[in-house]
């Protein structure tokens, strides 16, 4: 009964909106790092990305076919690695197409990230934009996880510089993301102190390592260590010192949603949450740099490639195969801890809304 409801709901959403409302768009396969906790490895790319990356002109055709987006994550690899990243952003923000967008980064090339952020903001006045920088440890552990010396210092510098921009531009926000893996799980308090000192006025997002990671040991995380971050954030919320998201009217709801999401992840790991009710492939979707379209980043089953659909995303998004894949996600009661998709799935799980309202009232 529940599965039938979610099949009906997700297919109705897809038919109604025609294309995803929450899109993760990979614009680069290249990255400056080789993080142990990363699933976007050379092996994964070799097995899954079959074609050349989309050209700028093809990205423009894609942007023409995307209906209005509530949220766009422009990612990679390293999206800031592209010299034309401001122009790529403009393709998706023109004509009010995108309500809010974000670029995650390792924060490695500070000056390139800062100059492009300033350019993007000046070309897109008033549209909420967030840059999220990864910070996974103290200097020794962060550089070790990322297999690149000096990247900790650079990430700190990038966060400081981005926060200077945030002070001047009300529609800009900065986040710090920590991925808890086997390599940093013992120093969660220390990471929290570092984040607090460099980023006292914003959101600290704590993710749980996922997928087939470059370092197969990465995923061996004790739940109690992941939950230490939850406890620290809860204490700061109680003290009134956790500032959370900013830059737009729904920012406080995002901070509340992240609190609920951490609790849901806890329940999933403890096997206390039923699967299914995922909105991947209906509200949310992923497009890789080669034009292949997926319901999420965790399933290696594609809806197809944009090049085979003359860049008509709505046609690709609503084929019979896409409907079957959406149905399969419910039939198998698919479940995972991927944070982005847990966020959009919250929207279709009314049983979590009271918690969401409670968390919103706490902030
Ligand atoms: S986690 Fe991000 S920064 Fe690290 S290797 Fe993967 S894509 Fe690059
Ligand atoms: S539960 Fe996870 S793996 Fe399954 S469809 Fe949703 S996001 Fe993808």
C-alpha cells in the first residue's frame, strides 16, 4: 500500500514538473585531490562514464530543457576547476530558472575560488548562492585523507576569504562540510573546534561516508563517533551559538532539516527506519558530465543519456523505463544515507514534518 502510494506520488511529481526540481549537475570529472572517502574514483568513472564530457554548447542546450529549479548543485570533481564556471552558472540562472544554487569545493585554489565566486555573485545579484568547503580534520588528518599536502591550510584560507564576502553580500552563504570516515572519526571534537574558530557564523554540515570509497576502509565508522557531531551541534543550538544557514528566507528551515537528517541517518544505520519513500528520480536527479542522467548518485542505473534524447530532459525523465526505475526504487524499499536525497525525501514523508517544525522552532 505504502509502496503503491509512493510510486503514484513520485511518478505524478515527475509528470507534473517534467524535469527534476533539485538537480545535482556534474560539470567536471577532474579534481585536485584523491580523497580516501570519495566514491567518485577513477575506477567508478571508468566503469560508469561512457562518453566525452558535455561541451559548453551542450550544457546550454541542457539548460534550455530544464524547467524551473528550486535548487541546483553544480559539482564535480571540482566545479571551480573550470575557468568558465561563472558562464556555466549563468546558463542555469538566467530568466529566473534557478531559485537557489550551490557549489561544493575542496577549497584548494583559494584565489581562483574567490575571484570566481565574486564574479558569479556580481553577475547574479539577489539569487541565493552558497559555497560549501570541505574540512575533514586537523592539518595532518585532512591532508592525509585528501592525499595532498597543504590542502588544509588552503581550505582554511578559502573559508576565511569566503566569509569576508558573506559579510558584504546578503544573498551569499558559506558552509563547511565534514565527512566522517574511519580516518577522522576519533577527532570529531577537535574538528568541531577548528570549524568553530574559522567559521563561527555559519552552518557545519556533517556527512557520513558513503558508497564504494577509494579507500575501502573509509566506511568503517562507529555510529557513536558520527553522533558526537550531532551532540556538539545540539549543544551549540541550545546555547544559542549555532548560526546555521543564512542568505535567504528559508535558510533556518535548512538548518532544521539538517538536524532531522542527522537523526534519520542514525536510525538508518541502526536499521530502525523502513526503506522506500525516496524522492530520487522524481523531485531530485543527477546529471553527470557525460550527459548521463541518474535518479541519484548511489544507484548505478541510468535513465539514459541526454545526447540520445536531443537534450530533451523532460522526454528522458518521463520514458517508460524511467517510470519502471522509479517503481523499482519503491518495490525494493531502497534505503541509504545520501544526505542530498534524504533532504528531498523529507518533503514527501509527512511523518517527519513535526520533527522538522520542532527543529525550526529551536533555531
Ligand atoms: S571527495 Fe571531492 S575533493 Fe575529494 S576526491 Fe572526491 S571529488 Fe575530489
Ligand atoms: S534510497 Fe538512496 S540509493 Fe535508493 S534511490 Fe534513494 S538515494 Fe538512491
